[in-house]
C-alpha cells in the first residue's frame, strides 16, 4: 500500500521557526515532524511513500533522500509553479496511485492505528474514509457528523464558535480509492475538504468516518508546537526516540557531557555532543538539541532548544523556543511563549517578554527589554477580529501602535491609490485611534476621506456615495465603556466578510505590509456635505408629509452621544416636534447604571409633557429603547416584535430578517400580513448581508443590535427608526401602547451559563447526537424544535466569551420554564462531567 505524505506547507503561523524550514521539517523531540510520520507508516508496514512538496522542497529531499535509512522507499512530487492544494497535489500524481492509498499530513503528530483504519475502510467498501478524532476546541478544524453506520452526513470546514455542532474533526488523514480522483480537475488548485468531499457527498458515494483512538496534535501554531513536545516526553503519544533512555524519562545522546553538579528533573531529552555546565538546573519538559552548550548556573524551565544553540551563564529560559544556532548571552531572560529565530543573538541581561517572536538573524542589544516582535515591526495575537470587528481595552489592547499597524495591514489588502472613508464617535480615545489608523493607511499608499466625528449610520450611507473601496469606524464599544470597537466596511457599507478579515489578519501577523515611497504616500481629505447626503437619503425614504402633519410629540434622549448633533437638525428640518434631552457631547462614556438613570428620567419627562412616546438612542446612533406614553419602557423581544408589526402593517407581504434567537412572535406577526421571515446567524454581518441579498426586505435586525432599513443603507439606524416610527404611528393612527397590546403573546426567556472553550464543541455534538435530526435546526448553535406546539430551545455558544446562551420560546410559559431549567441542567452536568474527565487526565499525567 502506498502513502502520500503532504509536506508542502510553509507554516506561516509557526514563524519564525518556518522562515527557513518547511513546516514538516520543524523538529519535535529533535527529529522532524515528517520523520515521526514516516516512522508511523513504517510501523504499519506502509513503506512506499510519495511526498508532495512546494515550500523549500530541497530541505526534505536532502534529509530523507531515497528513504532507505528509515527502511522505506521515498519519492517526491514538487508543485513547481503554484500550490495545488491538498487534493490538487494528489491529483497531480494520480498515475502513481492505482490501488487503495493513504493520504497523511506531514505537519501533525499522531500514533493512530492506521492498520485498523485501513481495515475499517475495506470492510465498509468505502470510496473515501476520513480518519477522525475528538478534540476539545474544534474551531480550527473541519467538523464532521456521521450516522450510526459511521457514514458521513455533514461537515463544516473551520467553523466559527457559534457554528460548532460537533467535536469530531477531520485529522487530514484519508484512505482513498483511486476512482475518487476522477472528480478532481487536473493541474488546478483544489482541496479535499472544500472541493472533493462535498462533491462525493452530493454524488452519494460511500464516504465514511473512522474515529481513531490515540493521540493527534495538529502542530498549527506555536503553543501546539510546544505542547506536542511535552506530550511526547510524557509518553502521551507513541514516538520513536532517537536517543538512549539512560533512566526512566531521561533520554540522552552520544558524547554529551553533564557536570555532576547539574540538577535534572525528568522527563528531559538532551541530544548528542552537548555540554552542560556546573550548577545548571533543568526542569522536566525540557528538550535540548544536538551540539548545545549551556553555561554555569543556567536555569531552564521547559524550553525547546534547537541544535547548535549556545546559552551563557545564569541565563533563564521559561517555556520558550530557541532556534538553530542562536546565542543567548549571560544573565539574559527569555520568558514563556517567546520564540527566538535561527542565528539570532540575545545580548547580556536582555529580556524577551512573554509571547514575543524574534525573526532569524536578529540581534537584541545587551540590557534591552523586548516586548514586541522583532521583524521590522511588531505583531499581535492570531485572531484580531472578533464577533463584530476589532475590539479590546482602550489604550491597553487597542493602542496607537496597534492601530497604525492595523491600518497598514488593511490598506495592504487594497490597491495602491485606493480611497477609504474613516469616521469615529466624539470620544478623545476614538480620535486618537482613528488618527493612528489613518497614518497606517497613508503609509501604504491609501487615500483617506476623513468624516471625523459622526454617527455610524451616516458613515454607512455615505460610503457608497463616495466611491471608496471601504470604510472604517472607530467608537467606544456599545456594551463596554472601557473598550474600543473598530468596524471595517466594504464599498457598500456592510461589515467585511470573514474571508477579508482573515486576509487582513494574515497581512498583520506575517508583516506583509506594503511600504510606499514618499511620492506614493496617501492623502487625507475632508468631504463636505456629509450630513446633507444622509439627509437626502433620509428624506427620500420617509413620508415627509406624514411627519410634517403629525401631531406627535416625541422626547429623544441622546445620552450625550454624537447622534445628538445630527438628528435634531434632521427632525427640525422635517417639521417634527421633538423635545431633546442630553444632546451635548461627552468625551467619556456613560456607564450602564447612568444610562438606566437617564431612561428613568426620560419616562418622567414623557409623562410630564404628555408626549406620544420617548426614545433613548445609544451605540453611536445604532440602537434604541422606546418609552410609551405612560412612561413604560419597550425593549427586548417586545421592541423587535413591535417594529416588525409596524413595518409589516405598512408593507404587507414584506420580508423580515431577524437573528436565529429572536422570538417566534415575529413569525406570528408575519402570518397576519402574509409576510416572510428569514433567520440568520447571531452576528451583525449576517443580518446586514441577508437584508441586502434578499428581495422585498422591509426591516432587519433586532433589539440587541438595532434595526436595518435596507432601502436607506445596509446598517443599523436608530435615527431613521425614530422617523419611521413617527411616520407609521401617524399614518396608522395608533399609539405605541395600542400596537404593543396587539402583539402576539409569546413567552421568550434566556439563561447564560459558563462553559469553557474546550467543552463547547463536545457540548454541541452532545445535543446534535441526542436529538432527532428532524427536530434540529443548525443555522447558528443548535436549535431543538418541538413541532407539536411550535416551541423551541436554542443552545448558542458565545463567540467572544466562555459562555453558552440558552433560549426557550413557546406560547406556554410553563413549557418555557421547564425546558429552560432542563437544558440548563443538561449543560451544567455536561460541563462538570467534561471538566472532571480533564481533571482526571491531568492527575494521571502528574
């Protein structure tokens, strides 16, 4: 049987370790990852290996040559011009594959029983068998669902946190029949998970999943790289050690000298030709390569040290990686998670802070403290974007230097000379961050249209009229006064897609930034008449006659935000009688308690003035809370239902777009008006995209995020919502209290429970596997539907926090209370059980 070893990866997330090495040649326990895979194949009598290469192919060919040293036959296929993808590189050698063959990734560590997997494949007469494994956090992998016969029914490549419906993932190891290659195009880039497997599913070809027992680690990032080493030392995975085990847990190479005064705590691996000086302390978990010299009194706590490194006296290394040929001088400290690239020098008494990465051949000056990556700039965490844009603590996570680089990374994904609109709220911190972003954009040759302080709905409407490539809005986070939120739009004013976010993250993390010459630096201009453009669109899509003739008296609380500088002008222009509260601009955000106090004040003013209704605007003009004529607030699911009812009354047979967790009152209202309801994932981008993509949408959104009127612009707009409220209440001759009294009676409750990141995938799989498929809806999270009484429970993992939200919805309040309690207990018991299992595993290791 032949095996195809996919070894073409460049390993960008492992940089700087992969700057001069292909990912499969990065060492684990002093031997390349690919060598551990070759040894695994040999153990299962698979000795004919074809390695597919692309990035730095000579490194692997020079190391393995014909494979005879390992008792295998190695041949190589190089993708010369462009990478062909996981499936394309196999299609490229289909003439060598005339019988059942195995495909295995060259960048993971595993001890799976491949013989058992092949036997399973043949017993099922499968055309393609995916070797699967259960992992705590499946976000980085392809999730797979199988039936009772282990036939694959569904999979999702690298889901977002809220999309997880299983913890059974694709490990990149496949057993295939040659006939499946006929479905792949020749000499084109294609992928097993994205192209071949969905096609086989569609063609109903027999495709099975084999859940392998044993160890598997996708060495996809630096933390996983270190963990794989530690797991190997603790024998969690069966690997072939190159060195003699001198005593239990102590492997040592030939011709290595260790001073008798050195203290060594096992398990430890030390290579050949090493010199360990007096009084050196080496803690368990340390891996030391060949030809390493360690000076007296050095203190090593779980570092990974590659071949040829030199460590001076009294150096301190903490769970870091020191690459080939690097010199760490006397009394230097390299702290946890740091990585020093090949042939670099760390000066005397220098300190490299936790998680900092140093690219190859760099020099750290003596006594320096390095707290940012040394490439030719700094770098940041792997995932910059969250559920709704880039967010972090103001001036701690989101700093000027971070914003400059983010602007440069975004600008580098656009063509030189492109234009980008930038706006912000009125806060000082937002001004600082937006100016830094503008500097970054200019540095890569992007021109900036600076809209300055304005409400975000205005920016979204103006962006398409300016002919720009995109937009950026900076504001204090609507729900967190100590945090900044940066949202990036496309040319239509919709938040950019996940694919574009990944592109920006790639430019940011890989330092792939365009550097413009002086004459190419971008310019900044200040568009005029921005308010007039918004006002024109506002008027075009509003029944101005109804507003002018309205006898409604409205009280509007702007909560000291920038929308207070815009909407009063618009309403006055259109002849609306509005009483304005708290319209002055504050440089600091108000707290949740202060906002509630303002809401109470608003209720008193509405009552005192006998106004028709009141409204509090928040989130930089996106969100609102209503107050009826009695001073009673209207918010939550009632607000969503009320807005939907008003719009569908005005536009029968219209379409409404709401998030997956919205109350079923929306469907009941839609049935009254022969309307249609579309549910989306619980994130702003999904709502905006669906509202634009579907015809005849009259309103989108929900109370949590705001309401979208797609004919005006694609975003949430509390200001336009107020105008539509005045218009519709006037035309329909109703009050808010009347509209609310006519809403369907639906009980909708939610409960939030803590759930560790590592348990979320298993929890979702548990609910999918324990409920009939016909009762499940997997738009976002897992929705369990009771078709008999039109009730449902939704288990929705939080995208940004270690939380799970449980929603229960029914006409029957008792049903809601009972099921909310039941599923809360399910989640609690499952989390406790999983954490208990993890704790027992940890105890076993200790």
